[in-house]
C-alpha cells in the first residue's frame, strides 16, 4: 500500500472512530444531562451542543496530528503508530467530556441538597441567609422606662 493510501485510510478510520465515540458520548451523556435539566428538550439541545463541540475539537486535533511527521521502519508501523495517537486523543477527549458531565451533575445535586436544607431550616424558623444579609439586633434594646419617682404618702 502506498503512503498516500495509508494516509487516506488513517483519515477515514480516524473520522469514523471520532463519530462512533461521539455517538457513544451522546448516548452516555444523556442520562447525566436529563438529571441536571429535568427537561427533555433542553437535555437534547445541550447534548447536541456538547456533541458538536467534541467533534470539532477532536477532528481539529486529529487534522493537526495527521500532518506531524511520525515515521517508522515500515509504512504499516507508521500507520499503527498514527492510529494509536488517534485512539489516545479520542480516549482523552471522551474522558474529559465525561468528567465535565459528571461535574455538572454533581454541582446540580449539591445545589438541590443546599436548597432542600435551606427550605427545611426555613420551616423551622432558622434564618438561612448569610450573616451579612441578616438584620443585626440593635446594640441597646429600646425600652420605655419611666424615671423612678419616690413614693409619696
């Protein structure tokens, strides 16, 4: 196989793998996003945006890597080495994407828990506002006292 044929084969395999991994990311990411947004249409929209971002970044990096001179003893070894780089890039991109989805989900869970705790405390009459927003009690309570008058018979 000529060098050009191997190069074209590598590009085809890299693009196919990128779209396959992107599809897996969309499928695996949907439950995370559904838990965060609680709305099917928003979940699909965000998932589509993340998918496009994944594809653009990954294909861009692969395009740059494809022109880097990586030569070995035989064209087949060069092909395998380049394919290995492609797989590593896809693995890193997939891992980063999943970490972002997990982080978004965990942040949403923390916000939900915080809101739930605040509601429970408010039900019990506890002020959950930060101290800077709470009204401080006056330093000297106002009392209405009359001056003492001696008792006269």
